[in-house]
């Protein structure tokens, strides 16, 4: 593994590999969780045969983002960060992508955006500028964490970690043309349904935080959108998009990546 200007780059082998670019700010509790989860997903993606480039923490800046796209021309971008309908941000809430401004750089690429609300504006506008696909949320992506707030060891948040890892894996398989956009969407929904079922009956329903987890899982499931040659729009476009975060729920906190 090579360290290059703050990026961890898995070097090329004899044949050119597809390139996955991870963009992972980490400066508050929500982004620390997502930074850790996408860090786990990097190994999943490398196992699929991708070269992995990573801008993490202080390196998740607008400069790093555009420099990486110009230098390496990645095939898929996997990014977390706080967002709103038209904007994705990086470290310290620095604006990185904005609809109708600089998102033409997504042309020909798959964008996997683990961020709130960007599926409403940034996603459709990116597709109009020939992004291969845009996968994200039209509402807040929320999850529940325990009071300790330790991303590496939080059983309450574990199901959300697994959903994000599944989403990243399926986005990469879509980029490799192993699955269709419909299969990508259905696969992530199936992961949501697995955990909804788990927490709806024993032993999962015996968890003292099951009701909070279920609330967030159902909210997130209805807000995921996949935009490609066919657009799969979820019912969240027709429901209230009132923010849910941060909300204290007993001894837990419910978080999302919204501005």
C-alpha cells in the first residue's frame, strides 16, 4: 500500500483495475461513524478487484476531491459527508459538490453518496450531466448509536454499518456490470428488510433499543433512491422530509448527515 499526498492507494497489478475513490470526512460524531464504516467497506471493494484510493479525515477536502478525479479518473466514487438537497460537503463542512455548479465531474462515473437529501437535487442534476448512476437519499439518512459513541464497537449501530457496506458492494458490482440498477436497489432494500425483520421479533425485539432502531431503518429504507438509465424513485419523495437529527431518544442518539 502506497501513501500519496494523504491518499492510501492500493497499487496496480499487471492489468488495469477499475478505480474506486473513497471520500471520508471525519470531524464530528456522525462523520466519525461513517468514516469508520466506509473504512471497512474499502477492503470489501478491494476484494472485488478494484484499486482503492482514499481521502480520509483532514484530506477529505474539495482540493483533494477534484485533484483525485483529475489525476486518477476513478470509475466509482463512494463519499460520505453532510449534505442538503443540492450540496455534498467534506471535512469541516467545506462545500465539495453542488448541483448546477461543478458536478459535471461525475460524468461517466457511478456516485454512491452516503449523505442526507442529495438524491433530491444533486443526484438528478448529476444524471442530467451523464453520471452513469447516482445512489443516495432523498431524505435524511439516519441511524441510532449508543451513548458511548464508539464506531468500532457499537452493537446498536451495527445493522446500519452492514447496510452501508452492502450498498457500497452492490454499487461496485453495478459499476462492473455484474448486476443491474434494479438488482442494486433490491439488494439494499433486502438488507433493510432483513434487519427490520430481525428487530421486529425475538430475539431482536427484546433489545431495549429495538423501537428506535426500527424507526430509523424504516425511515432510511423509504428514502433511498437509485438514478440511472432507469430511475427508481421511492415513496419518500411524497412524504414529509422534516429533519430527524440530532434527536435524543432515551439514552440513545439518532444521527444523520444533514447540514
